[in-house]
């Protein structure tokens, strides 16, 4: 486009480019605990490469070229590199390295955990490689430094069948927008990695499928800059295909072969097992003990089930699911926004509320409310703990037991005060299902005609006085449209 611009515009661009390049003559940062600086290196190297090649007549061009290579190498700097004699672009590695930004196995952490999008920021080094190629100059070794090892040992393992990415510690940023297509393209074109090219092919096809599913040509991705950012990535991928031509092509099954098996990443506390049919990952990170089982394989690629619109105000998928009560923890009724799970989440600020809002809707001896827990097999119980929502909690109660859920027998009857954190001990009782039957409740505004009953926490005690029920803490809310919920034992899946 440059020949079509007026004379002042290229001059102004060159001035800004040179000043930005000079600004990057600064110390290269190292990783802090939980926060790599690898992405800074990846972001800065391409601009310096472009300045060195576009403004090659400038006396500072040689310095910018050196800085570009230095930033690129430090993107994957490890603990032992400061003493390494390995030669890169004619100099020992120890002379290039000024930081430590990845663990010895090439993984990294950002935002305090394994934030895998930062593993793929090395895609930006392809933009630096374009700068050399476009101006007819040889591409320095620095930009390919450790690229092959990173693919085989880390990023390839994280790449899914459809060309998107696994998030072993839980979703960070956005999913199914194929933002790492540029990474696959860079390896395939600039570095002749045919296996990465097979993943790029899938990511391209899925991007098109998503556009077609949305119907108006866009991806309908999370609307905080992602779609604009993706257009930039596609543009550079297009340029890579123009400047770097590779003729080697492999089938996806061949590309995936070298990534199969068990992969342990001790520094980010994750294990991944890949087969052609499924991928399983387990994390034991202090902040994220996530377990994923993805039985996708080629069926997901052929018929993607996950192209759904985003709610642009919450950046969540526009999915709405009406969840029924679980099979193991149930209640007689629930007020919207205060489900029974709130009585077993270990959070004092949340609470279950029975259905009812008018005087007289609350529990009565004739129409009691109840909380029920199914252990799945007989368990011995010797006590119960109840933390009511003060002023609205249970009053007259009965604990019942049942072997099958159809016939209940009384374990004990008791009356609760309006105080928090109450515990009751009783003779040993054994049953599969226990039910807290509530015959009356407190209500400061309508003491004789209560509106509902409210419980913050409920639990049962074993013979040693220990809580038998592990708190369940929801980690997020998903809204799903046109979906059904299928029960599978004590779990559910969204279809």
C-alpha cells in the first residue's frame, strides 16, 4: 500500500517506528513467581525486526537487529542458559541471555497458574521472520530457538483435535475462537513443521464452520478486542503463506502420533494423557485442581457441538440450563436464586430458602419442608449440625432415615433456637438417606404465619463427631440455550 500513500505518512510511520524501536533498548525482564515475562519478549521482537529491515539505511538498524534477536531468545530463556556455550547466530547462548522466563521443561506460569495462551505467544515471532523475508534478508536462528522442542514437548500436547487449545487449569481468556491458528501457521510455514500444519488446517476449517454457524460472517467471540485481534492474526498467517512456501503435508493422524501418551509437567503441576480417542488432564496446582476428560476425537471436528453465541455483557456463552435438584442433595422446594446446594457449599453468606414468599407459605406440621441427603449406601450417623439464617431458620424439626427413599423412620425430634451454628447429638442411626423435616420456622415479621424457612449450612456427623458431607463449592455459572441436561450417576452433562 505504501506507493499509494502521501509523502508525509510513510515519514511519520518511520519516525514512530524508530522511536518505538529505541524505546526497546532496555533491560529484558525475568519471570517473577507465577508471572512470566516471556510474552513481553514475544511482543517486542517483531517491531524491532521490522525496524531493522524497513529502516535498514538508519545507522541504528544494526542495534535494532541485535535487540530483536536478544528479545526473541529470552522468550524461552531457562535456568541453565546463562552458562550455556550453545552457539546461536554466531554467539554463545550465555551472551544472549539476560533472563529466566520458562521452567526447565519449557512450561511457564502467568496470572499465578498455567495460563496456556502465553505458551502460544511464540506465534508472534513469525511476524519478525516475515520482516526479514519480505526485505530479502536471511532469517536469524534466534527466532527458531527452541521452537521445535516447545512444540513437541508442550504446545503440541496442548493442541486439541479441532485446532483449539486445552486449558488444564480451567478456562483463561476465550475458547473456540482458534486464536492460536497463527502459531500453527508459523511453525508450518516459517519452520517447515508439517505436523503443526495439520493442526492449522483444522483450525482454519473450524473457523469457517464457526462463521457459517453464526451466520453473518463473524465468529461472535467474546467482545473485548478478540475479533479485531483475530483479524490481525489471520492477516499475518496469510503473509506467512505468501513468503514461506512449504510443500510437505501430513495427515492429521500422523501429526498427532508423536503427541500421544503420558506427559507430566511438574513445574505447573499437571499431567496429560492423550490417545486418538480422548484426552485426560489432571492438575494438582494449589489454586486449581481441575480434571478434564475430553472424549472428542474426530467426531467433534466433523460435527462441532460448541459453536454458540456469547452474551456480550458478561462474556459468557449464551447458554441457558435449567438444572433440577441433584439426586444426592434435594429439598422439598427452593426459592429462585437460593438453591439447596447453598446449604452445602461451606459458605456462610449463602443459604437455601424454601419456596414461599407470602405469610402462611412457610413450613407447618401438616405441610413441612425438608432437606434430604442420599449417601448412596448405608452410613452411621450420630449427630447433625445446622447453621440457620438467623431470624429465619428452622424451629421444630425431625431427623428421619430411610433405606430406599420410600419409607422413612424417625431418628429424633428436636427444637432449634434462633441462634447460629447449632449441633445435636443422638444415638447411632444407620440409613442410606437422611431427611431433615422442618415443621415450623422463625420469621421476625410474621412469627405466627411464616413465609419460608432458610438454612445457611447443614451437615451430618459420624461416630467420631466429624462431618460426613464434603462441602460443594460451585466455581461458575453457565447459561445454555437449546440444551438438555442428562443425568449420569451423580453428575450431569449438557447436550
